[in-house]
C-alpha cells in the first residue's frame, strides 16, 4: 500500500511516499480503504519529528481519514463509508496518509448520506472543531441579532470554517488575521469585517476592556485569548481551541464574575462518540456548507512536503485536502 512514510535513518528524519506491506498496519477491528485525508498543523508536527505528537518512528501522519470499509465488523460491514478523526490516528497510530488504515470500530462514524468522502475531509478535524466551537455559542444562547462574534486565526482551517458556519446561522462575524491581503477572501466567506490582530491589543494591566463582542472563537490562545475574555459582553462565551500563541492565561477572574463570561475549552480528539455523531450529522444537514470549494487546495501524497513546510510557518490559506 502507498503511504507517506516518516522514518529515521542514520540519525536523520526522512519523509517520502513509498509502498509498505499491509503487515505493518496495527491491530484493529476495521480495515479502511482511504479515499481522502487532509493536512492539519498537528500532521505537520508529526511529519517533522515532533515526539510529543508522534512518539514512535517510523510513522504515517494523518489525523483525518474518510473511505470505505474493506474488512469490517457487524456494525461496520464491508462497503460502508466511514469517517475517522481524532483519537490516536496519525499520532500514536498509523494515520490517514495511507491507502489503507486499520482502527478500532469505536473510532468510526458512518458517513452521512448527504456528505461525500471528499466533503468530509475538506471539513475534517478543522470543520469538526469549528462546529464544536459554534455549538458552544448556540448552547450559551449567544444571540444572532446582538454584537458581533469575533474569530481569530481567520485564514486557518478552523477559522475560515467557523466564519462560514457562523454566517450561515445569521451571526455578524469579525475576522481577525495577520494577513490583510486576504480581506476580500474572508469577506467572501461571510465575514462582515476584517481586522488586524494588532487592533485587538488592549492594556494588559486592565482586568476588563470595553465589551465589544457577543462571543468569540479563538484558535490561537495566549494573550489574544486573554484580550477576548476581557472584551466579551455580559453572558457571552469564548470557545478556545488553539494554543499556537501561548498556553498560559495571566488575568483576573473579573470577566467570569462581573460579566458572567464563559470560557469553553474544545477538544476534538476526545469528543465522546454520541456528540461526535451529532456534530457530523449537523455538518451534513442543518449546518451543511455549500461553498467548501472556496477554501480548499487539493494535493496528492507526493505533493505534501512543501505544504507541510508552508503550514508550519503560517503560509496556508483554508484547507489542504489530500487525495489518496
């Protein structure tokens, strides 16, 4: 089977597309013929030797996969179309950048009939995470007719999909980015305004800032998350799903106590299966996006290496779909 293989040789890490025998697949209940995967930041880390993500080499990255069951179980018979995202796929376990994968059946979601495997992987973990964030705003009854919702890291996979989902649900969206040349593209996705991340910087010593937003979806963390928590209005919600800009919060509890702001942490890899199935069903029906092609770049396995380098330095716009 053809796969993107990351291995160590003579003390150096190599990554290349090669053929490997099926016997190298791990033990599992279900073998899947993968049709599509995607490129995520976590995949790029795994592909470049990050032991915190992929502790054992050789390794095949790919935290997302969609395809058809080749060898199955009673619940997932041969020919069933399925989605796998999260868990240990592409981290501690052989991932989706391969013509075949083998996984426990409890990791599988049956592909909704209104989604193709291609659409599912344009969404992938990024779309699933964006939907989890939007779900938190809906759960917290953030109104669509109030102040705007702000989305950080707007040109990334989670950010651009969150903009599309929020716009579909009727929210006014402010997109925050360090790439002002992408303003027209972000507005075409549904952002009503695009601002530089520098414009959100506030006085770090102040426990509260002007309540400018009804809610926020933050994909970067660090000082940006602190600022957003201080800027959200009474009973607002901030869904936090990223930490590329920092892992710590240095702030008071004032936003939580004086304004009732809610901080909702998002974990996509460990989302319980019943909720996982509900989110995919929403993405397939009531929240289905009709403009996915506007955010996707499609590549094959042997075109991944430059894209890996690009995503690590922030040079990717939207989603990179991997055709297997």
